[in-house]
C-alpha cells in the first residue's frame, strides 16, 4: 500500500462522510478514524520508525524492571522501564496507531512499545497488569537503560 | 579529527580519556552502569547514557548496549580504556563493522598478541627471546611431565587466554605438576572460557620490566622506554617507576629495539606494552603484550614529556606520530602508587563505601589521576583502585622524597586505603636502593620490621569539622 493509495482512501472517506475505515490484507492492517487525535495516517515520523526500517522482529528481550512509585493521592503507580539503550517508538510504523494509550488496559504480554537498537525493532512487553496512567518517554527520542517509559495504575 | 568519542569505561581512566578529548575539542559521551550515576566521569562528559545494572557483565561488558549508545549518540570513535572490552578483538571488529573507529590496534594484532601462546610464537619468529617453555599448548599431563624433564623446575602453568596475572599456577616438582596442571586448566576454562594452557620456566624473583610502544597507522613504530613494575602483590602491580633502576642505557636500547621489532611483526598500531622478565644478569625474556593503554602510562608521560591518550586519539584519527613523541627522550624520574580502597591491616580486604573526606596532595611534581571526591561512594562491583598518585623528580631520590611527602598529605577518610602501605614502602631501604624484584612485597610483609605508616593525624583534630560533614 502506498501513500497515494491512503490519500485516496481519505479523500473517499471525506467525500462520503465516513468516519472509520478499516482493512487487513496479507498481515498488513490499516485503520483510519476521523477526528481521533493522533490516530491519523499522516502520523508525524515520531510516532513510528521510518518506513525504510526493517520488519518488526519479536526480539527476546529481558523483562522490564518495575518500580513502585507513590503519587500525591497515595495510589501506587508501577513503572515500565527500558531494558536497553535505543530509540523509543510508540507504534510499529509511521502509519500505525500507537500500541497503547492512557486509559488502555494492559496485561503482562501486551506489547507497549518498540525500542529500536542497532536497526533491530524490539517489542517491549508491559510485564505488568493494569491501566496505562502516563506515557513518560517521548516517541522518536533515545532512551537509556532503566529510563521510565510508562506509568501503570 | 573525530567530533565525538564514546568512552567505554569508568573510573579514573574514563576521566583521563574525557580530559584528553576536552583538550582536543572533541565532544564526549560517557556510558555508565546504575552504580556509577554519580561518578565524576559521568558528570564531566558532555552526554551520558545509562547502559545497565551495576555488575560489569550487565553493563560495561554489554557490547550491544554500548553500540546502541554509540548509535544513539552518533559518535565516530570509541575509546575502550583498559580492562573491560579493551582487549576484546570481537568488540574491535563490531566497531569496525559499524563504521565507528576503535581507538586501539587492529583486531588482527589483538588476535595475534591476545593469545599468550601465539604471542610467544611471534616473539620467537621475530628473534626476541622468550622464557624457556613449551612450544605451544600443553595438552595433557604427560606432555607437561616431558617438558619438566627438559627444562627443569620450578614451572609456571599459564592460560593462553589469560592476562593481568590471572589463570596461573606454579609447580615445584613432579608431585605437584599434575594437580597444578588440572587446576590451571579448570580455572582458565571458568574465567576465560578457554582451558588451554602453556608452560614456562618460573624465574625466581625476576624483575618485571615493560616497554611502551606507540605506532601510527603509517608504519612508524617507536618505543618510549621502560617501566619497572616489579613491586606487585599477588601478581597485581602496586608501585611502578620510570626509568627502571635496573636497566642500563645499553640494555634499554637492546630491549627497546626488540619490542619495536615484535610490534612491527604483528602490524601493531596505536599504544601497547611489551612485558619482559629480567634476571639479575641482564638476561631478558618476553612474556606477553598488552594491546591497550595501561594503568601506568602516566609515568612514561611524565618522564618522556608526552600525552599518550591524546596520541592514541590522534593516531586513530589517521595522524602521523607527533614529533615530540617520535623523538622523545627520558628527562626525569617518575613513580606511581596505586591507591586502592583496601584495608592493609586486614590482608587488603576491599573497603568500598562513602568517602567522608577527601583531600589530595598537591604542589610541584605531584600528579593525581583520580575520580574520587568528598562524598563519593566507592562501589563494590569493580576493581578497588580509586586513585593514582604520581610524583616526578629530576632524580630518583627526589621523586621518592616527593612521594613520601605527598603520601603524608593524602587524607581519605570513611574508607580504608593502601596509603599507609605505600608510605611504608617509601621508607624501605631496599626500595630506596632500587634493589627489589617481584618477590619484594611478600618478603617485606613477612618481615618483622615492616610497619604500616598512616597519614599523620592533624594536630587539632577536635577543631576540624570537615570530617563530620556528610556522613
């Protein structure tokens, strides 16, 4: 699927006043939703790695270390921290929506982000159960070992 | 010239490299473990990236994380320091494949000299005498026994993948040969992943003399004289001096020439050190090469008037040897004491923890290479060296007097250090006469008239409040 195809679909959606378009073909998924904030096809490069990056590899990463943090209200927040050095991405590609948003429920196996290291896309799992309370790391920016990526309630 | 260098190390050498970079106008990226977040090298680098948990295997030895950090930091060169990955040929190869310059020798030279047995072989080929011993790896007890018949006892069984004084066992007779052989192999397998051993004749109380080699990428190789590192405790160097009180100008010329020839034969580039054992009759034997910058590079710098770390960076950037290095001559005398966080009264038991008060000596001819400061917490995960105290003098006598004076000014409280041990050695007659060998430390520690000499206490202890701050 090329960008011009996606642009054509958006055009059609606008013309026909459609709010959601979804398709899946050969492992490629596309969801276009009107007025849903950052879920647009023209996602800033920061939302996903450049299209020229190689395919996502389910890399075997060591579990992210978690820490307990007390908030002002006294509720404890757990942290999902980076197990490696690399570049943090909230989505699998520039065209994809982010893996998780605030308010989303996650389980231990939920992929929450990608950290790209040496051209390898590592899927990072939540390793905890709960609800995403805060997205701490910035998409497209480097992260170091132990850096907080998300806070989970 | 490089724009940014990643320092793949920690402690005093990381600081040393950062200082050289700053003076050359090169930006610095420090990588550090969680235990080193407050380390001086992290604070002084332009950028810093945490690469893992405190244990070295989870941080400073993690090639993938270091390369990630190099990519994220967009560096064009990596300086490996000493220890950690400095002599890891695979790491050098990874850097090369990522188009990041490894500041050190080519991987081929590291392979040639990294394997101690291979190094001996190259030495023989270059006509440099080696300690009598096996022609290669000794595969089994029978071979070891045959060799013992040929060259006689005592023998040293050494790991081919070893270094830094580790992976060695001695055998004084047939009965102890087999157990020592197997023990050495087992230890080598565990420590270095390679159980192969070779055998050398054990020279009794030799002098450990090493030659500094510097070579550029254009085929120009020189030596910057020798360092005497005979003062060792359990095969770990504690005091080094340059020049050696033992080496005459004639012997220096002969050994230096041999060192250069051997370095050239393996296509060596950048800084490196050839290690020899020398007996009292001036016979010398090559034992191994360290394909990196060394802890004691400092005393060569002071005596020959050069900056070896800067030279390493310049060489790696493709520059020819600086004229003042290529034509360097020894002018002064320098001594280095390695200050470790260890308790000399309790068999040098490690003494990590918070340094409550730190004051380093100063004045003419005193150099301190250290990452320590008041309030610094010495972590337990790494080697115990917290400072290098170097004194320079016009003569050996004045360098010793200066070291004595400087040690008496060195205040480090909150942890135990080896300062009192060094002070005692500076007052020892054999050391002062320059008549010592690798058996020196053990002899004096077992003698009756050896007493530690602590830093003199202040006259008005009660009025000094600095000690009580920050604990």
